[in-house]
């Protein structure tokens, strides 16, 4: 009985220690957008969210600069591949079921997280899915003109179809579109709001891809998609073809 009681007391004594460790690992969140970001040793106490709309190359200090035991947690919520570059080339990482050793850089595609451990001389990383969920909303419409040609206002049929009723703010990471036309000039410039009069999501109109191939993402300048808000595609440009589809990609 004494041995059992001693074991129970020992296990209970461990609970606060684990709780404190978790608190340290989540002591801050730093969201980085725009230009390339220089990761600091002090960032080991934070969760770094890289939300750049295009590919970036965040840099890291040399392993010897920070010292052993430092762990960086980095998530890519952006549309482009974020290529993590340490000051030294001694980097190994586990990704996709295999080890990559002696690498100079660590690529993170959208939706991935890297947990990078520093042993004092080298970096070792484990790459897996980000802690945030990733979602998409797709809308499509056809033309109402002669032979189904697109006509101004045809996109109104899908206004507010992409609607955030989740109760949380979503972060838009990419907007892509496609046309059925082989030499398309139709554009979209999506806005928040049910009547097309809200804030634009992109920094400018996006020309849709040709022959059903989706375009690259436009540059997302207003990413916060608040709950209770819908999206209008806002078709424009010189209309071509008979149909358009738009994909909104987001995290939450």
C-alpha cells in the first residue's frame, strides 16, 4: 500500500511540470507577412505563422548562435512555398516518410508545419501538417448571352454563396479562377459582402486561366474573412467564353 501511494504521489507531482512545459511552448504567436523574415533565437518561445501570399525565404541563425535545446515551430499558411534557410548548411529533416540529410534549406508548402530542434551544432526538423485546418470554397457560373456567352452581371447568381458561418475568422490564403476560353480576358476581383460593395480581397483584378486551367493566386491583400460575411466574385475585364469558376482557399 505504501509503495502504491508513493507511486501515485509521484505521478501527481509530474502534472504541473508538464503543464508548465506546454505553456512555454505556446507563450506567443508571431504572424509574419510580406517581406522575408529573419528568424531570431528568441522565436523559440513562439509559434511562427508565415502567411506570405508568395514564396519567401525566411532565414535562421546558425545553430551555434542559439545553443542546444532551442525548438522552432513554424507554420506556412501562405500560398507560396516558404523556404527556411539556416545560416549553416547542416540541416536534416523528416518529411513524407523519409529522411533528408545534409540539406541547406527546408521547404514548407502551404499547410505544413516544421518543428526544428537545435542540438547546438545542427538543426533537425520534423515536417507535418499544420495545426490549422485548411478549407476551400468554389463557385461557378455560366453565361446568359447568345450561345451562352458571358454577359455583365452573370456572376450575381453566386453572390454570397461562399459564406463564413463558422463562428471564427478565416484567413484567406489564395484566390484562383479559370475560364473555358482558350484566350481568356475575363477577370475577377472578389469582395466581401452580399452586394459586391465591400472590401476587395485581392490587391487587383485577377485574370482567369485559359481552357479550364486555374490561374495562379492573385495577391491577397485583405485576408481576414470574418464570420457572418459572404464573398462576391465581381467579374470584370473583357468578357470571353461561357463559364468561370473561382476557388477561395483559407485556413481557420
